């Protein structure tokens, strides 16, 4: 009985991991790849040029069958191989290219796939941008490229056709809810305009989720969904591991933690808060499938993993916050723990932007915790007393919106300026200290000591300024 349940569970996981489900969802949402016609030479397994100028050995794949093996492609980074049922992923990241493959629509024959072939899908040094094309009909279709280059290789990706622009912009927004620029705006807005107590604890959860999620990726080492059949709408993280989806983890943990922390602290309808959390999480999770970055299984695993992390750490968030604020040894423990966890994360695999993101989150957590401790010791910006709870939502009017927007614009401008200055100083300093050539910044940052120093100096200072320096600046500008 138990073995039967295990077998069914394994089959379900194999089914959910199948990249054809991602490709079908993309087709349903109006995403079409500009794939070349499959030639007789490719069917014989001969070498064909890929879209980035590298050469890939193509294997015959029946696009109408979900049971056939997904082709293997050559890549620059070595990956640990794994088998998921009949889905073969070898020791190379096989999701790098959008090759000559497409899933026929109903009623189409295999030969009709060549109708979308673009003769100009070769390598390019131009930045990713929307491409004007005569094939755009009536403003309905658009041929575009991924918005950002691959973070490791610099590849710009292959053109693809968008038939539903609304869904494209909606899911682009959804995936941005898990990226750096969103959090550099969201956490400060919450800190300066809503509730510093909630913001501090959300940062702790965010750090834990990213640390555990990225570390799990480095241990599991599954590659991104294979392309073909998947269209890579995004390529920035395409060379990174994919199990579990850390976008799904943060996209679930942050809104639900925000809801759980604020419901009894602020007065608002339960269904209102729950609806926002569910819609936020759903949008982020679905966007990762739309972008071709994760399978259904990886997204579901990310959601469940984040809920497990919340269940374990939510009851002790107050204890962690109190330790950061008031314990005498906090100024020593905070940097030691956060730097130590960063060193551990970097020891799990070679350098990549995902490990850089982990160090960035840890640096942000350390800077915010140290600044919070300093605020508490100086008696600055205290939390509302217990007797004032629950807090009442203020009346939203022009004056409130104007003051909140002014704080946000001024504060974020200060943070961006601090980040720019620290970036200009940190990398040359780290390169000089560790004896690494600084001519090529990308290559220099692939040395762990340089990357760790850069991330901790830059984002630790940004977080410290966000929690301590900027609120003090607001006091002098009468924006408190």
C-alpha cells in the first residue's frame, strides 16, 4: 500500500515536471516561439547553429507527444544530471536556447511550424528590446526579446511572438514582484509610511526564504525547463538552478506574512487582506511558468516550502526582533551570523547571480538589524505601545498621499545614490584587497571574496541608511 502511494506520488511529480505543460500554458497565453523548420539533417542528429552562435546537437523530438524524451543541448556550465521519469536532463544546462521546435496548434501539421521562422534570429549584441516587424498585424501581435540579458553569459535570448499583450505586461509585472528593484521600493515604503515593526519582521522572513530557497537549489541542482519546447520569455536567470522556485517562495511568503502580521495589528476586513495575499501570490507564481523559468512542480514546491518556513519561523519572529533591538551582544552576533551564512551559501556551488542574491539578502538583513538596534538604543522612532493596538487605518486624502509620496521619492533617491557610491567604491576596494584584476567587473565578481565583499558593503549600507539615516533625514526635512 505504501509503495503504491509512493509510486503514484513519483508519477505525479514526473507529470508536473514535464516542460510540455509549460509550453502549452505559454501557447494558451499567446506566446509563440520564432522557431526554425526542422530539417532532415537535424533529424539525423547533426549539428545546427543555435541562436547565440554556439553549436547544439539536435535530436529528433516529436512535438505532439508528451511522453518522448526532451532533447539535450550543449551549454557552458556543468550541471549535475538527473532523471525525472522519461524527462532526461544531463550534466549541462539544457534550457539555454530556444531551438527549432514548436508544438503545433490544433489542426496544424508539422510542416506548418515553419511559418513563424525568423531569418534574423542569429546572435546579436544589441540590448534586449522590442523589435518592429512587418509581421505585426493590426497591433495584435508583437515580436519582442527578453527584457534583460542572461546574468551569467550575457546572451540576449531569441525573439518570440506575443499575441496577448495584456497577459505579457501582467506577467512581467508579476515576475518583477520578486526582483531587486521591487524590494528596494517595497520595504522602504513599508518602513517609512506604514509600520516599521512589520517591515523589520518581513525582512527577516525574506532573508530566511531566499537563503533556504537558493541553498536548496544548489543542493538539488535541477536545470531550467528545456527549450525547446519552452519559449524563454525571460533569460536573466536562465543559467541558474530552478528547484524550487524562489520567486514563488518570496511571492507566497511575503504577502501571507504581511497579512498575518498586520491583521490583528491593524483594523481592516479579513477577506480584504486575504484576497490581496492570494492574488499577489498567484500572480507571481503563474508568471514564472509564463516566463518559461519554472515547471509546475517547481512552482508548487516553492509555495509549499515557503508555507513550511512561515509555519516554523512565524512564532519566533518577535523573539528574533527583540534580540536584534535590545540584546547587548546583537551588534556582534548579527554580522557574524549573516556573513557566516553567506560563506556557507557560496560554498555549495560555483559563483552565480543566485548566490549573489543570497548574499545581498543576508547583507540587507544585517544592515537593517544593526540600524534597528541603533534606533532602539538611541530611543529613535519607537514602535506604537501595546495600548494603542489595533491601529486604525488613516483617512486617505491628498495631504497624506503627498507626504507619503514625498517620503518615498526622497528616500529612494537617497538609497539609490548610496548604492551607486558604494558600488563605485566596493568592487575596486575588494579587488585590491584580494588581488583580483578589476578590468572586467563581471569576471572580478565571479571570485567569491570579491562578490561577498561587494554585496555586504553595498546592500548592508543601503539597508542601514533605509532604517536609520533616511528617517533621521526625514525629521530634519519635516517629513516624519
